[in-house]
């Protein structure tokens, strides 16, 4: 979410794609763990993934937890984008994002409503590490 950095589930919605639109979403992983990111009630295709570096500034989230801001002006893409492996081909609702990489997905928004995207690591779900989005 750009300049705002890490946000919690209870923070206001920041993504409002239009029904019928197709967008490229980028998921940046600044942690040391792989994260399987899942989007509810959409179809997407994994376009590519690419290593990156960037400047992180620590922040305190609205719920008191620790977070960070990835300065979009500091992002440097490394090497060439890597196309998805055979097992990532076709329609998906989850993409695994490895440490230090950005994964790009082509998302189709077919239904109006409020949904969430989140990491499928159980402890992350248990601690509400997810974000709402609204298809308008």
C-alpha cells in the first residue's frame, strides 16, 4: 500500500478496483520467509516474479504491532523477471512470494463486494494479518 506501509485489517480500505476491471497487483515480500498470498473471490494469473531491494522504515501499526514502510522511490529491481513455473500456470487464487521478491499477478474483478487478501500461514491468519479490498 505504498507510502502507508504495513496496514492492519481494521485500517480503512485502500484498494477499490472496479467490477469488470483487470489489474496487475504487485506483492512485495520484505521478510525472510516465503508467504502464500491468497485473494478471496477473484481469479488471477501469475505474470512473473523478480528480486528487488528497497529502503524499509520501521513503523508502529494502528493496533500497536510492528510494521514497516517500503519507500516506493527506493525500489531497485534486480535481474530479469522470471516467468512462472509450470505448476503456477493457469487460473490461481494464491501465489507464493519468496523473500526479497515481488510477485506480479493479473487479477480479474468479476463481483462487487468486500473481500480480503491475506497470507495463508495459519499464525498470520490467526493474528488478522489480512487486508480488506472492495470491488465497486
